[in-house]
């Protein structure tokens, strides 16, 4: 079955980014020149996704407004003759059908995904966590890579990447059953294990292709770590019934959900943009001695 739909949860409190996230969701913080979530939406579209479903917190409309048209701004840009920016602004609202669903209470990532159940229906779907910004310049977008693997192996697919041993306690970590090339058959998942207990250094990152059966699992998943309904717990339950794979994708991932990761992502991504020469000159001009 084709993977046509993608769910992008954007309803978290973003506490690691407070107070920036008091009035706007973390997903609306800009990275170089666009909100973090726009990169994920563009990745989904470039991967062949036809329907985007964004989960937002009730009463918070910034994401919805960003993807809507803005006639006042558009005519102002047109009058000024700024056709280039007019194109950029229009392109955002023409990106494709985007549906919004509300999460009334912040009960966790798993709960946010469950909010999209009716819109997804009985078909496999992608999940993209926008604060993991995945770039693969000149190659296939990470979501497309996972979709291809899903089609080839008929099992739910999770993006994984080797993480430094000392950082395993910040990730969901895969216990591999069998590994062949980039593909890892998953025996189990452990959420944020201690360095000593980690079954591997393969960390789960924010891209998934999930079987619709995950909704049954989410409905019966109890609140876990942090009092939240964890997607990882539901995927563990799913893996007892259906194959679940990890895929070591090709590409670079920036952790834009933390202040340091976001700063690094801004530097790295601006060095790939039209600002590159000036950013390079500025960084060189800094006195970096302790
Ligand atoms: P995080 O674990 O990063 O949580 O969520 P958070 O609230 O956004 O940020 P911190 O940890 O407090 O700093 C992973 C993804 O799940 C979404 C977030 O928006 C993010 O995309 N999420 C999380 C929801 O949509 N709803 C929730 O209840 C929790």
C-alpha cells in the first residue's frame, strides 16, 4: 500500500526552549529563514506525500497561519515589485493540502499521533518530528528513503543513526535482532537507557513509517516516562505483532529542538545558504580563545 499521508506533531510545550516557546510553538522558531516545521513539510512533499496532517495545540494558531495565504502581505509585496519574495510567500500556502487537528491536552507524542487517527484511516503513514531537521543535499529526502524501505520490506520503519555512546540516555535506543547493511530488524526499543544498559548505540530519530495498527496500540498505551503517552511504547507493542525495522538513513540530522542544537543548525545551514560568505567571514573574525 502506498504511503500518502504524513503526521507532523507540533503541539508540545517545547519546555527546553522556554521562554521563546511561551507564545509560539517550538516548530515556529526560525532556522536561517523559515520556521523549523517548514523544512519537514517540504521534506514530506519532496518524498511524495500527498496529505499533510499537522497536530497543533488547541488555541495556538501560528502554524496554521504560516501555511495559510496572506492577501494583505501579498498585495504589499506586489505593489513594491518584490516578486522574488512574493513567490516565496505564495509557495508556502500552495504547498499542498494541509489538515490541522487539535491536541487538547499535552499528553505526549504518542497521544499527539493518536489525534490524527480519523484523518489517517486504515493505511500506513509517515510521522515527521520537525525539530529533527534531516538534510540530504543532492540525495533522496530521509522520508522518501524510509518509504522505499517500507515498500521493500513490508514493516514499520524507524529512522536510526549511531549516536555517541555517552549520549544514549537522550534517545530511544534500538536492541537489534538482525542487521543487514543499513537495515536493522528490531528486537526491542529502550527509552533513554543508561550508558551501561544501552543495547546498542543506534538512536531513534524523528522519522517513522507506521502501520495503522499503531493506533490500536496507542489507544491502550498507558502513560509512561514523564507521565506521557509515549510513541516508543506503542511501537514496542506493535513490534510484538508485526515486523518493525530501523533504517540507517543517508543524510545529516540537526537537533533543532534544543538551544545548542538549534544554534549549531543555524551555523551549519547558513554556511550552505546565500549567507555563506558573510557567515564564514564573521565566524573567522571571532576571538575564540578561552
Ligand atoms: P518533545 O519530546 O520534543 O517535547 O516532543 P516538546 O514538548 O516539544 O519539547 P520539550 O521536551 O518540552 O522541550 C516531540 C514532538 O512531539 C510533539 C512536539 O511538538 C514535538 O514535535 N508533541 C509532544 C506533541 O505534539 N504533543 C505532546 O503532548 C508532546
